[in-house]
């Protein structure tokens, strides 16, 4: 009986620890673009509550994708992540430190399923919050590719993304590199998680050989051959 009690008590401690781990990160949303149409669209069609919920869901998903980030010691020590909706930024969004900056102009001009699009953007940018960048040594194409890989695995792929096999370079970035990383992960389940873990302290293209037994350029050639050496067409 005592042993069963100890087992139940230990299980409860594990559950409580998991709950505390989930609550450890605070998510805040600041919409400073309420004077613009995009700020109003964000408020009315997305909302701060949904954005916070998505940021939390994305965090949990990213930690599962990266596997080795199951404990606080294995990930960045962040207690707060901030989403800033702003009117004076170019592009769609960017992440810096513990902040995500989302363009109100993008939100206001988007035609289509806005909530799905913004959700995908938040998964991408939340990956930047949590991923390792090789202490600044990894190239931007790979960093953006890993973020889009997470978006791919979460199921938020936009219609304009390239198809598997398209692209000119493995480190072209974004959807091209995401598709390539998905292929690499099919060769070894957990590859992207192990690659991210290695990138905590530095970066080398040789990480691909260490994890998959082949140089990255050879892997790219084999990936292209598998899908018929397709090229990207922007016409």
C-alpha cells in the first residue's frame, strides 16, 4: 500500500512539474497599430487571446519537435515572450530576443484565411525564439529553413510554398530548406532535433555528415534526384 502511495505521489509530482513548465512562460500581446486598418483587423479577426493561445501551443509543439528541449536545462531561459503588432515594419514579421514583431500592414492587406496565415507565421517566429543558431555561426538560410520546417510539421503550409524537390540550394532558406530538412528527417527520425541540439554551441555543415553519414551537398543531390531535379518557377 505504501509503495503504491509513493508511486501515485511521484506521478502527481511529474504532472505538477509539467504543468509548472507550461506556465513558466508568460505570453503578452501589444497592439500598437490601432490607429491603422491593420491594427483593427488584428483586434477583430485575430485577437490577443487567440494570439497568446497560439504562442503557447507553438511553444509546446516546438519543444516536442526539438525533443532534447524537454527540460528547462535544454532550452533557452525565457520567462516571457512578447508579440508586438506594429504598423511601421517591412515584410511580414521578425523575431528578436524574446520579441515577435508582426506587421499590421500585412494583416490588413491579407486576402484569404487570415487566422490560419497568422497562426503559421507565429509558429515560424516562435521557432526563432526557441531554436539555437550556432552562436551566430549558422547561415540564415538554415535558420529560416528550420523555422519553416516546424511550420510544415504543424500543418500550416501556405499555397505558395515550393513542392518537394524544388529549389537551387539546400540552404536557400524558408520553404526550400524546410522541404530538404523534411527529407533529411525521413532518413533519420529526429534528425532536425539533433541538428538543433548541436547548434547550441556552434555550427558546421559537417553536422549533416555526422548525423546522416553523408556530406550535405551529397544529400542535396540525392534529394533532388528523388524528386526529379525540379526547379522553382516563379512565373
